[in-house]
C-alpha cells in the first residue's frame, strides 16, 4: 500500500461519512415531520432532497471502490470523493440552516 492509496482511502471514507450524515439527518427530519401534524411541507422538502443525498452517497461509495485499483484509480477516487463530499456537506448545511431551531 503506497501513500497515495492511503490518502485516497482516508478521503473516500471521510466523503462517505459526510454523505451518510446527510442521509441520516434527512431520515431524522422525515421521521419527525411524519409524526407531527402539519409536517407535510417538511416531508415534501425532504422528499425533494433524497436524490441529492443518494447521488452523493453513491459517489462516495464508488470513490471508495476506486481505491482498490492502481494509482490512477486512486487519483480518480480522490477527485470523486472530494466532489461528492463537498456536495453532501453543502446540502447538509443547507438543510440544517433551513430547519435549525433556536434551541
């Protein structure tokens, strides 16, 4: 295992964690919206965000799989992981900002 592969694996795992955090937050928000009267608009918003969360998660998983290849695949994995991680992080921050309580 060379240093490029180790770096690629770490970045891919971080990207996957960011994507799963977004998926988990959406799931939590959806669950709370479904239990609450008047939660329809929030549930609709969550439904509109699932494709973004799914795409970012899929990109992170593919990036992690790319790390099993050679050096060229490791570089592609880093590029894909950074992109999907950035999308997931930005989407998570956007959703949290929209529904953050003053609490």
